[in-house]
C-alpha cells in the first residue's frame, strides 16, 4: 500500500498531527514508511471487554494509537476466546 493510501488509516491516531497537520513544518509521521496494514479488534476506551460483540474488526496500521478513545488488539482477550470455543464432548439435546 502506498504511503498516500496509508494516510487515510492515520485518522484518529495521536501521531496524525505529524502528517502535515501542524505548524512545525513536519510533513510526515515518522512511523508511516514502516507501518503495516493489519486487522485488529477495536473496542471503545470505556467499554467493558466482557463480550465478543464489544469488539469491532477494523483495518488499521500497526502503529495506530488513540489513547482515551479506543484500543486496537491483535487478539481477543483469552477469557473471551475460552467462552467462544466449543466445549469438547457437548452435544445438542
């Protein structure tokens, strides 16, 4: 993905001001060139992580950070994965 395409994934990141949105003359975030496009599970900052439905699958950059707004996780919390896994030996009926 070209750097210009990656810029659309920078929206909301705390470092997005480095992408020419500042009065310091900084034209590009230092992470942009090395950033990789990834899929993450996003949850709002104050939402309890007690349900798989609390997470939304998003495409973002691996360097994206938005403290106080939301968190992007590479994996769901282990307590949710255990709940979602089928129980061995359990049958319907």
